RNA sequence: GGGCGAAUAGUUCAGUUGGCUAGAGCGCCUGCUUUACACGCAGGAAGUCACAGGUUCGAGUCCUGUUUCGCCCACCA
């Protein structure tokens, strides 16, 4: 410790790792079994097990850890469950790519060999991501860690599937799904990302079979014409409806297809004729079903034209597009080509253009599941912050579509359905059935497909607690308290978790959802690998410290708003860490010099500290030293190092105690409101500007005085300790470290009390008094600066007041004023002539004169005072007009009117004094 | 096409139920090796609160419209 104490600047290296290990070893990450009261539970949104930590994780995890640590210190059994996600497609892609780089085709080696490799990869990367999360300081209960594809979670997924299947909510159908020709799997609607593409609209002529001319269809995808099975016009289209029933010759083929009437065709759009390709377009699919059209598939799953395309077979879909257009043009069947901007779906994982593709998939019916989930949010049983997301949620839930849950992948939960070779029976079962229940046949084949990743994550509030088994954890910790996540997965995950919980647990999954912003770069762009604008958080932690990163993220993150991140923002956190460190060094250095006792080793502080229960503001005024000692006991467990008398608590001590309790109160209120940034910012401001800039400066002479330093050290150490407590949820490492330095501290800060205060702030009179000191000091500093007084030149400050009462109020602060304004001394006079020559200014009812022989430039001084006077007069003009307005005095609340009157009086006095000063200058 | 969000100092953002002589960090200017801290201290400059109307005694805040930027949703050929 000695070594750290001697650091000239705070360097977090080593300290952070040390405390994380110490907390873990002490078993502080799990819920404290001795605590009663409502548990506070969060399940960590599981990061991709093969991924690495990014800034988004840092923000979300910092918020969660802040909440968890706060709740833990408040005395609730706090549980934060870690876990990782198998991330089906993402992981399969990575592993396939690795294999491809070695020249291995995954389809050649087969499912089992591929999975073995994937599991190995998972085992390697799992340690990396969890290690990174530890670096952040997250107080997760690692003994309860879960993985979406581990044994227990497998059972949960199977159970969920079978229950839904038995209920008839899961069905299998041949349907047009979003197909990724690159990854060769179906994906859900939500995994499709639409991008605006500048394409073309080709007008193609389809000759009528009877030779009487042609119809012109407009399309963005001519290559799908080989799958056309009709041309549609609107049934009420006056100009075209008479063609319904006729046949057209499909160019480049020998097929004839009918012209049908369907309202899908809009007479106002395109040419009024639409080619219908039921196997390759979602709208056409619907049209095809309505008219019982044949579904002609003209591509392979990989997006290559098949035999339906005749001479074009074997071409890729985009090559074929060019070729078809050229061929039609040659035949005179290309009417025209227009530029056309439209939205094209891409796979959000690999970026390839989605192909609507006809295939047999598994679906989950959603409307029945959605109903209770919509109700829960509408009725406020689950609260969303910020509230505006309720609208987005409702809109999606009310238009919910069935969820395609099967994926043609290997890395995932294999669908627990077996097909009987004998009778085609479909058996959904929790374990592999021995024989077919229908025909008794013993030859059963399991479904090849796996489930969508989100089919395991939607169980995430209860599967980590042991569901479907009846576990004590489930009873105790479900529903969970808060879900913290970014809003971009509100549909993928949040909405589905709500549905799953009501379906399987018949209760809500969490009481509230806290949506935080997305971390962007300093130009507002999303962080992405391809842009290379995503910093590695671990490198940032190495350089700035985890506390700095957490502090900056939490403090600078307005609720739910995206944040623009640049490394400069980390300096705020880092500098603040150093500030706390330096202040501690100053106070403890003096403590050691003074040789104060460390306190009794057996002292134990209460686990919960509600400061208002110690006494009221009046009690504080009456016996401040007694209550101070009680507060000390509440914080440290023992008694103060010296016996304090009421008189030991001076103006500045009482002021800082008042401010401290006010900060405790504001911090708690903001935490309750989930305004984490305000909570952190309030403590930051208190500590930096009030505690360091004013209080520590004010007590320096007393710290050097052997007679006086005992009592003032007690106040300073208490101020440090309470500040650490308030800051600990956001900056766990440095606060734990510095807490351990405080001689009277016992045990870990992490599971000590988080002070609460809901009472009326004590020492209001002293607070006002100190604020007057601050104002006068500010005025003198300003004056000195404007006059260009040498910093080393001290001299006397004369404070002229109108009467004895004001003078009496001031006397107690004179020494402080002289100290803080760097004057030789300060003196109060009642009335009397202007000292001259002197620089002069006004602070409230106090006129301030700095007699400065030869220093004052008369003209400059006059100009300065005139400028100030003009500003005040201008303001007073407006204020008088306002007060003269009867409507204002009649309508505005009394306190507002009174405030205006007070301000006016104050400014009038000040203006009067400024005029007198000007007169005195001649 | 529909919805949501943002617009306040050079910049990044606070500003909660209307009471504001509009704040903070960074940056800028001036001064300071004051025995915790230059990752610091003190002082200062800097704003038509996007625009136009309206409600009100009073609008950064509420209402209507407009502009610009961003995001989400939607099957438009």
C-alpha cells in the first residue's frame, strides 16, 4: 500500500485484478443468504460465446453492475446471472470459414465432425469473453453461469418445444421463407435487413398466345420469370380486365401461362400487369395460393438457376438477370429499362441478398402467445424505460407473424422431432423414442434442422434458474427485476422473453426493461468491424482503467439516448479517479502524521444505513457532535478517533456535512428513478467541486495544526468514506482500494451499506453562511484578476456592511475568506467612508474593497463598474415591468413572485452601491 | 408510405410538473510550480434554445405547422 500511496498519479494497473479476485474468493458475488427482503435479480444478456467484448457490452454491463451493486449495498439479496449464447448462425459461419481456410468442406466431413470442431472452438473462446467481462468488474455470480446449449438449457429448450408442439402451436409447412443462399438456411423475418438499392425496373413483353399482341409486365427481377405461372391484372381494371382468362407465351420457354384477375395488381403501378412467381416472391406466393397456381422453383438453394431456366441453367441469379435481359432485348421483348430505387433484403449476418425461397420449415404460431404479453405492458405490469418503446412494442406485437424457428444448420438445438420410416408419423419427444407410437416401427429418424438461436434465449429469465425443474432458485429469483439491453433487439429478444415467461411460467419475466443507447463513434456511426471504428475495450481498460471506462460511460449516457464515444470522454473518468486518489492521499497523510488510532478491529458497521433515523435537522442543530459520532458508527462501526465537542464542528464542517447528506439523498432518488447518469454526476460534482475545491482547501490550515487536526480529520475521513460508498456501484475498484486505506474501515466496501437519506438537510443556516463566504471569495478573486493584482500580493480585504446584524453573520467566516481569497486578512466595517484608493465590488449586501495603493487605474475601474451597473439596470428594468404587471402578481405562485421581489431588492442594493462607488471615484 | 427520436455555447450534452438573469464536461483566452492533484487550481469569453405561428402573466419546456439529421417498421411489380 505504501507504494501505491506514493504514486504521483493514480494508476489502476494491478489494483483492479486484485480486488476482483478478492471479491470472488470472499464469495461476494452470489446473493447474501443472510439478507432478507426482496431479491434484486438480473440475467445478463448472454454475449455470443465466440465473440469478443465490444463497447455496447461495456455500456450495458456497466449499467447492470451499477444497479446490482447498488441493490446489494442497499441490503437486498442481489443476483446477477452470467451466461453465454451459442449464436447458431454466427458461430457456424466462423467455424465453417476456419475449416474452409484449411480446405475442408463442412458438408464432406459431416455433422458430427463439424460439431466436434465447433465445440472445441466454443471451449476456447468461452474463456476469453468471460475473462473480458471480469475485467470490467461485473459482480456476476459465476457459480450459476449458464450456456444456452449446455445440458440444463438443452432440456429447457426441448421442454419448451414439446409443450408448444403438444399445444398445437408449432407446425410444419411448405412456405416461402427468407432464405440465405450463402449460408443455405432459412432465417426469420427479423434477421432480414433492408437496404436501399439503385436497381432497374425492366418492362418485359409477354406475347399473347393467340397472337393478338402482347402484355407488358414490369419487374425488378427478370431472372425469376422461369418461375412465372401467371400474369395478374386488377379484376376491376377497366382497360385490362377483358384479358383475364387469356394465355400468354412465357418468353425463353415453351410454357403458356394464364392471365388472372387479382387485386394484388395495382392499375396505377408499373404497367398494370404483374408477373406472378409464387415460388420466389412473397406477394406472388399469396396470389398463387388464392388461385391455386403451380409453384415453380427455378433456382437451387444456392441461388443458381436450375433446369427450369432451360439454356440459362447453371447461371447465378445475378448473371442470369443480365443474360435474360439481353436475350429478351435481342428478341425485341424488352420494352424499356428504368432506373429504380427499391429496398432489398439482406441477411444481417453475412450481408448477402435474401432469396424468398419455398421450403418446408417449422413455425411457431404467435398471436396466442402475444396476447398476455401485450396486456402486461399495456397495464404496466412490465415497465419499459424510456416509455416511448411501448408504442414500438405494441405495434410489432399487434401485427405479429408466425415465427420461422427452423434453421438448416448444425450448430444449435436439433429439433426434438422424429419421423417414423414406417408410417411417416411425426413424434415430438423429450428423449429419443424407442418405437413409433402409431405403428410400433423401430426405425425413427430425427429431424436434421436446428432451432433458431432465439428459441433458447427467449427462455433466458428462467432457464438459467433451472427450469423446467422445480428449483429453489426459480422460486426465489423469478420474476427477475430488470432487463438491461439495447433497443435493437426489442423484437428478437425482449418481446419473445415476455411471451415465453407468460407461456411457461404464467408470470412476467422481469418488472422493468431499461433500454440504453447504442454506442456510436464520435461521428455518430455505428461501431462496426468493417469500419474499424470499434475500439477494443480491453485496451482502453489497460490504459485508463475499468473504473474510468465505467464512470465515463455511465455519467455521459443520457437515459436511452445513443452516445457518441471517443477516447476523450474516458479522460473525464480517468481524471476523476485521480482526483479521488489525490484527495485521499492528502487526508490520510495527515491522519498518519497525527497518529490517530485505527479503531477497534472488532468494529462492525450495520449492513443498512438510513441516516434520517439518526435524527432530524433540529437534532443535528442541537447536538451535532453526538449525531456525528452516530453517523461515524453507522459508517465504520466504531467511534470517531477523537472525542468531538459541538464546537469542533466549524462552519465549513457543518456545511460539508449538509452537502454530503444532500448528495446522499439526491443519489438515492436518482438511482430509484434509474437516472444513473444523474446519480453519478451528482456525486461527481459534490466530490470534485465542493469537497475538494472548497472543503479541503478550507481545512488545510487546520490539518497542519496539531491541536486542531483531530476533529477535522474525522469529518474529512467520513466525507471520503460516504463518497466512496456512493461511487462504488459505478467505480468499484478504486473505491474498494481507497476504502481499504481508511484506518477505521472494516471489511469490504462492496457489501457494506449504501447510505440512504430522505430527511430534511441539516445545517441549512451554516450552508447559507458558507455560501456567502463562497460568494465573497469569488468576488474578490474576480476583482483581483480583473485588476491584475499579483498573485503573491496579499493585503487586506475590507468588507463593508450596512448593519451590525450582517457584520455578526460574517465574522465567523472572515478567516476563511482571507484564506480562500489569498488575502492577508479580511475585516468587517459597518458603514463609513469608502477606503480609497481601492478596487471595489459588491457581493450581496456586502461591499468589498481591496485597498491597493497605486494599483488602480481610475478610468479602467470606472469603466468596469459602469459595465456591471448597466447589466444590472437592464435586468432590473425587465424585472420591474414584470412585477408591475398585475396579471403576473395575480397568477404566478407566491414563491415565484417573492423570488422576483427578493432578486430585485438584492440587485437594487447592489446597483446603489455600485453608484456610490462610481461617485467616490469622481 | 407509416412511426419514433434529435436539433440549446466552437463541440459533446444536461435542463424532470411551464417560473431561467439558460447550465456542465471538453476546447478556447488570462493568470498560477498555492508542501493532494498540470489527469491540477483560480478567473474569463462564448448562446436569436432549428424556423414560423399559437396558448399563457410567463415558453428551451405545452400545441400546430415547416426544415434538417438519424433510427425503426412496411410485400409494393
